[in-house]
C-alpha cells in the first residue's frame, strides 16, 4: 500500500493492521507536532472528510493508497471563513423565502425546504464551532456570541413550532436570525 501525506510519497507499507496502525500513529503525530490538521484522507482516490479511520480499519486489506491532506491552522481558518461567507450569500436570501412560508399554509415542499434550512443552520453552527476549536483568539468572543445568539433563536423557533405558532417562526427567522447572520457575514468580510 502506498501511503502519502500531502501528495508526497512517504513509503510503501504492508496491508496488515499492525503496519497501517503503526504508520497512522507515526504520521499523525508528526502532523500534529507541525501544528497542522488533517483536512481529509484520500483512500484509493476517494475523499473522506470524516470517519476515515473507520474506513481504513474496515478495508485495510484491500487499500492500495492512502493520502492524508493537511492544512495549517491559518489555512483552516481562512478557508472556513471563506466557506461561511459563500454559504451565507445563498443562505440569507433563502432564509427570507423560508420565513415567508410561515405566514400562510405550508405545503409539503415548503416543509422540506424548511428542513433543508435547518440543516443549513446546523452547518453554520458546526463551522463556527470548528473556528472556536481552532481558538481564533482575537475573534473568539464574536464567534461565541454569534453562535450563542443563533442557538437561542433556534431554541425559540423550536418552542414556537411545538406550539404551532408558525407566524412567530417566520418572525424569528426574518427579524432575528437573518439580521444576526447578515451582521456576522459583514464581520467576517472585514
């Protein structure tokens, strides 16, 4: 099996669990000591952003190549902020559209779009949490306060949904969530 880090051929190893495990422990230790992060792992040309260790363990006998792609802390921060910014560019207009659904009878399609909206909110929160784990020192208070405010609004939306107060859900999205996200977008563009 060919094993690489950042497309640099490190070595060939046996397809045994012991060889793979020893190599993994050695190389990940070096990565973390260099203050780098595993961005993704390519296994036989297929990219995995999570659960790559499980995939390796389940398939170590048939794997032909593994390439670990890494990023620096700063690269991770820059990319994550850029991804959030790009995502919000489409998410914000869609949020206003979803909010409008709650001022009338919601169709099955609109409920499905709301479900996608909720998944999008979760992605935003996960991205902010990732930045928090990177300990973005100067902006840590901003990150935490934005995430906390988004989570507060989501909790209120959940309560309103449980009470079937759909107009309140629309109001929370339109008049609280959208402004928080717009403000956050402006702050990360600075």
